[in-house]
């Protein structure tokens, strides 16, 4: 059977969204499917385009997006919805041309596209090509979309309060991923798109595993009656896939090698969240006062020069950074999390970071900021119980809180043990006979059967 799966070489066109947290899992999925015998063409925007030299097995086809290249630095949580609609408005025609040309010379089995690139669906329909949807968030997050869609349709607005959403326990109303939509029509429109994408695809792929979200997998299957493929964590099955926009600074690995086991907190808030200078300063004081060791990704941004900012810190904080800290602009995160010296992760709970941390059995300080991050934070802290919850817009960044959270993260033995158990389950999921491994084989058979 495996031989038959490998033997049939078929062509997949893969359309990632041009954001770090989206491009990474899509390229990982493409690598996984390539290892199963599919040939892969990545159809991508010029904006934030992937580097073909990192993926010699794939063919790359750019299409124009009408987005200024300076826009890369200005991506923030506030303008993601408008980026997504701009892509939809600008890309239909170039993508259609590209696909028309490509299909005239190639036999495409299926198009796999990121949910943010929803314009792909209509083009594929015109050309009678089947699509598979990749949702790069947790499945619980998509269930939360479904819930918001339903209550908006009933004329209610999701409230931002502390009470628990009965269908989504332990999520509270304030955890729902309403993103930064201030206008319920825009939100409704986006949610309609999410629902339509699921219904019109021949299946939905999730970077998740049964041991994390099995109940939600069943619920989503029942609601939409489409095949759902939970086959993560992708990064564990595609270890060589590199898609970093920024250069990863490996000097921190040398520093980590000199630290004692479980003595370091790794601090990184992903590729989009940025901090005001005064918040960074509170973080620096808290980390220094905790007397723990720390590896901290400080990207700068918002006009902050990291060097100038460090110079402006109090002397005792600068000394602490020198003695116990290591600052980098961008780290090789997966390797960092796998390092024995790292005892915990202070994270914004982006879904990739969450999976990477869980896979390495590292507990988390959950500092969620926008979109799906609050959902993930709630899962980490209240469902899997491997994290300490902390919301950035609920708390003013305060050095005493930072100190407390960091100390708890590194000292809580029970949380550490639960994280080890989850790590064991996730590793089992991706090995032969495990749930993600089986789901992948089903996906391969499914693609072969529809094409
Ligand atoms: C965005 C959203 O913020 C997130 O909520 C959503 O789930 C995905 O899209 P991002 O902020 O980039 O993602 O976070 P995340 O999903 O965690 O992805 C970041 C990726 O960058 C991870 O794969 C991580 O390994 C990598 N990374 C991060 C590095 O390689 N080096 C770093 O220093 C920091």
C-alpha cells in the first residue's frame, strides 16, 4: 500500500499566505507531501516570497500582488485583515493566468491553499480543480469562528467578558478570535469566507494532533461533513524545511551549550507582535530581578534600535543581561526549544510556537495578544495545563509580574511533568501507527482518489 502511495507521482499546487506564521507550516506540509511522492509547485505572492534556494525539490511560481515591498516591515495585528482583503482584490486575475498556463502543461491533482488566500477557491472552481484547505491555526480556533458566525447570524455580538462560552469551555467570550474587527459586517464577511472555504473544499488539513484536540476534530467533522485531516505537528515530520524571512542567529546555541539543564527561559513573541519601549524595559527589569537565565528575541521595530535601548537601561539590568542573558534579533527557535538548557518559553502563543514548545515538552508563559493567540493560550493553560496564562491587554507590563511568572515557569515541577507527558503523546502521534501519521496516509489516499 505504502509503495502504491509512493509510486503514483502527482502534481500539487500549493498557495501559502505571505506571513511567517502561515508560510512556515505550508512549506512544511509541502515537504511532507513531497516525501509521499507528490511533485510540488509553490504559487506565491511577490510580497514576502519564500526563498527557492531553501527548497530545491519544489518549483516556484510567483504571481503579482500589487503590494509595496516596503509593506513587509509594517505588518501588524491591526492591518492583517486589510492585507488579506487586498490580496483577494489584487491576486485573482494574476493567479488565474498563472493557473491557466500551468494546467495547460501539467496534470494537477489538487490545489492546497491557506485560508487567508481565499480568492484561490473561486479561481479553482472556474477551472474545475479540486481544493484542499489548510488552516494554520488550532482546530479549536476554527470552532470558535463557527460559534461567532452563528451568534452574529442571530443578531448578537460576541461580548468581551469573563464568562465561559458553554459550547467552547474553557474559552471565555473575551478569548474569542474576533481579531481587530471593529465592524461586525466586516467580521461577518470574513467568517462567511471561512465557512465557504471549508464547505467547498474536498477536505481541510490542520496542523494539530488528536491528543491535543480530538473532541473538536469530531465536532468539526459533524458540522461540515467534510474530511478533516489533523496531521501535526508538521515541523516534526519536515525537520529540514527552512522558511525564515529573517536570518536566524545561531550564536545563541553556543551560549545555550554553556548553561545548566532547565535553567533558561526562552522569550520570543513571534513575528508580528511588537512592544513599546517602556514595555520592553519592564520585561528587562523583571527578567533581571528573577535572577534566572534568559535567551530573549528582541526584534526591535516601532522605531526602536535594540543597541540604543540596551544602553539606556539601568546599570544593574545591563549587568544582568551580560551575566545571565543572551539577546538576539531572531533565533533558530525549533533548535532552541529542543535544547536541554531551556526550561520554559515565554510566548505570544502563535500556533507554530505553541506546537514547537509542546513537542519539546517546554512549559509556557502565555502572553497572548490578538487573533487566535488567546484561544491557544487558554488551551495551553486550562486544557493541557502546561502554561501560566497572562494577557497583554489585561495587564500592564510590570516588572514584579514578570519576575513572578518567570520564577513560576522554571520552578513548577508538576507543570513540567505534564509537558513531558504531552511531548511523549505528540511523538507517538507522528510515528507509524500514531494518529497524525495515519491521518497523513488518509490524506495521501484521498488526494489520489479525487484526482
Ligand atoms: C502569526 C500569528 O501571530 C499567530 O497567532 C498565528 O497562530 C500564526 O500567524 P507568528 O506571530 O509569526 O504567527 O507566530 P507563530 O505562529 O508562533 O510563528 C512564528 C514562527 O517563527 C515559528 O515557526 C518560530 O519557530 C519562528 N521563529 C520565531 C523563529 O524561527 N525565530 C524566532 O526568533 C522567533
